[in-house]
C-alpha cells in the first residue's frame, strides 16, 4: 500500500471513549483526541472524535485504521440479524448439543449460552461426503429449494451453511450458496468452507453461525461510515484491525466480521511489540485499563502468541487471535455491595452513558474513577487537560451513600477499598496468564496504557514484583497508536488430517504454493504491491491420539529428503517450549497454514531531547494522595509530563500528569524518561 500524502490517523472505539491518533509524517509528531463513545450510535462518536482532532480528510493518504467494536457489541448484546443454519441431514442440532465439557465445572447454576439460531431455523439438506471429501450422497437440489422457501417465509436475513467434511471438499456448500443466491437473493450466505475450513464440526458450525449473524450489522455500519466520510472529502480506504493484530480492508470485513471481535484490544498489543523492539525489553506484559475492562496480553521473547481458537460470549470461534484476556475492571467499573454487605468492584460498568458519577451525566453508582478522584490521584481541574469538568462532590456523595455509610466507613477509606479491590482483580488476571505458561513475573516488565493503566502502574509493579513498569507516549490513546503499526494480514488454512510420515514432501510443497496463490489473490484485491508481501508457512501438529495442536514453523528451503525429519524436530522443539516435555509418539499434521502479510510503511518516531538531572521546571505543585495499597496519605510532587525530557529522573512519591492520564510513583520508586518518551518506573535498587 502507498504511504499517506501528509498525515495518517487511527480510531479506536472503546466502551467509554473513542480515541484518535494523528501522525504528521513530515514532522513525525503525534496529536491525540478523546471523546465519549456514543453507544446508541457508534458512528456519531467516531465523527465527533475526528472533528475534535481537526483532521483534514482530504490530506489523508490511502487509508486510515479503525478498531471497531461493532461485531463484539452486537454479539454481547445479541443484536445480530435473524439467522438460519443449514446442515447435512441428521446433523442440524450439532450447534445446540455442543460438547460435554463444562467451562465452569463447579458452578451448579452454569447454563450453556442460548443458541443464536432457534431450532425451527436449523434446516437439513440431503447430501453426504466422507472424511476424505469424497461424495457418498450427491446433493439433493430439491431439498435446497425447499429450505430456501422456508428461509424466505421466516424473513431470515443471513444463512450459515456447515456441511459434514466440507473442509475437505466445498463442492456441496458452494452449490448451495449458488442456489440460495438464485432463490433468495437478498439473504447473505456464509459457508464454513470459507470462514473455517478445519476439522471439529461443532467449532466450525459456531464460527459460521456467528459470522452470518454479525455480517449484515457490520456491513451496514461500515457502509454508513464510508458514505459519511466520502461526503466530507475522504477518498481513501478503511483498514480494520483484526483479532490477530493484522489489518483487513472494509470490503473483506463486511463478509468476514468474525475476524474483528478483538479489533480494539489487538492494537495495544501491536503497539507493545513496537515498544519491545525499540526498548529491548523482549518480555512484556501489556495491561490496558480502559473505561470498561482490563485487558492483559503477553509478549515473550519479542513475540506475541497467536491462538487459533477464541471463546466469544461462550461460543468457540475458529479464528486467529492474539492471546488477550479480559476482565471487568476499568475506570467505569461500579462499586457495589452484595446481600451480605461485601464490597465488590465490577464487572458491571457505567460505560460512556451515564459514566462515573463525577461526570454528572446521570450516573447514580460510584466507580473506580470516582474513588481515584476522591483519593487525590486525579486533579478535578485538569481532567482531559481541562476539556471536561468533573464534580468531586458528586463522586463523594455516591461513595458515601452506596459504600461508606452502609459499611460504617469514612469516604476516603471506602475509596481506598474500591481501588484496592480493582487492583487485586488486575493482579489476579496477570498472575493467571503467567501461571498458565509457567512464567515468573520477575522476568517481565509491565506496559501500562489506556486511560487508567498509568494510574495502576506503580501499584502493579510492587504487587507483582516485576522488573519495571512502562507508561508509553499517549497512553490513553495507545491502542489507537498501536494500530498505526499494523500490516495487512490474511490466513489461509487447509485441513490435512494425516500422520506426518504418510505425507509426500512434493505434495506438501504444492499445497503450500496453492495456498500462497490464494493469499496473493486477496492481497491483489487490497492493492498490496508484490515487494510488500511476506508469507509465513506453519503446520498445526499433535502427537497421535491427542485432541489439540501446536503451531510449527515450516521451512520451504529444506530439501525433500530431510523435510519430514526437519518438521518432526521442529514439532518436538515447539511442543517442549509449550509443555516442558516431549513424548515418544508419532506426529499428526492436522492443518497447514499460510499467513500472508502485506507490509504497510511504519511511522518513524522522533527521539526526545536530552536534559540534565534538574526537573524543577516540570514541577506543577503538590497534592496529598491516599496510597491505594497501604492507605497512607502522602504528599506528592506533581510534574507535567510534557516538560520532562529524555534522561530526566523523578523520585517517588510523585505524580506525573498529562491531559489524559496520571502516573503515580510510590515511596521507594523512581522513574526515568527514556529517549522515546516512555516513563520507565523501577523500585529503588532495582533497575
């Protein structure tokens, strides 16, 4: 893709705020803006953010990057379209039956999520393929026509088609799509062989259903956005962030919205990869504290793990996705008491509307932001740089009435309890992620961003005993900032389902070459020049008899005679890295994959000017802050971040303030401003 004329920008629509980052490619300077998200009409909030950023859309080059929550919100709120499901005769109830495993084994009240397709809209057609993709029973086209008539009679807007073994041979699914387009041309059709050509019928069916359920909603949203921007002079394309941290064109997203479920959080991890590269900190935990959630990702040895399956609202989805864990612990998380009088924080959130009580927009329940305001972390006169007024008395009243008085506590102590509980949720989430992979927190640094990430950075550093905590430039808009670093990315997968030793090396190479051709066709449609293309080959492998796989790199440069042994050796190494041991068993190849990357030119960032040790010119004043760990009230020096240059050192207790975030330093901590503008927080004697 070509570079922009003069500027490029990205938009991240979050649960509370919509963020914009604008990069002037000539001066390499950033500007940011933040406006409240408008849940009733996301487009309105996006346009408000663009207007506030004063973006001249005629000066934007080929594209802008958009982190969209449309698909995820529609799924969580079950606001997709009326969807039908077509299966091989005898298999229409697979999406309902699912599997016998219980995600919450010890919860007696657990219920499977209600199916998105009711039984009267699940249909069967006469056809059958065997496991090799060979036709056992030809497709009965009359049964397809009968199903089409029932689809029309039920006012269905989308159809998902998932036939037995279609991942091996899509011929019947393709024919059904052609027939439906003839008999019911206004209905959108999603095929399992197009969105999830893999084994495991239940997971394949839910992925296909979700894609169909969401596609008309996402398509309409993007069409409205395109039409509105065109009217304002924008002539470029829209690139959406995918769940795996890559990008896809709007035209692709309209038919494959399932790949945008983690669109927003993925931007932060991509930004984290850039930070890991420029700082040399190859082990990073990414911690995004937004208005609604706390999102945790891990970068290990300079790479972010990519999974091939995702659980979305209780449904398994076969898409590539960055390993991001989310809990309901953000600035808008609500503090509440249960029937026994115990204090809880989240997962409920005040969101953008009405928001925390201090916003004075009708909120009646105290939140984490209200508690931070009461305890001195936030200057009420400098919220969003003074662009937004907050009412500290309203926050105080809410905490008094809902928490302090029922618990016979002082307001300040109740606020400390709210912050401490939110912090404990975050600490638990990070420990859970690291313990699953057997990693020690002391081997990692923490990258804190989002509007609330810097607020909790110092406390997380001490509670987790990490090496250091980093607060990047524009932390409150960091996910949008990271989106400027993405590349176009597409995955092509082909099911194999054979033992490694039964494969013919020449046939394996031909299969990979065919998949590269398929990926090239997609990159051609998106205007990616051949010089900007990169292809990564991988195999999904397991020991014979196992149920789940590990992803193994494939080197096309190895000769045919050594190829199978080289693959097996790589498999053993990968399995050992993941599980800590290997087994004396044969290996199976379940799928082969090609990741096609269309490289987009990355912005080159300016380095800060260096300064001496004197930071007195950055001092703004002092204020008392109640420490969120030990509850002590301590006088803090307040610094303006923009006045701290590279090489500056700040000792705690202190607060480093900027328009959209505050970074406290606890007693015994120190902060270095590095050459890239990151705040690097360490404990005295550590770093």
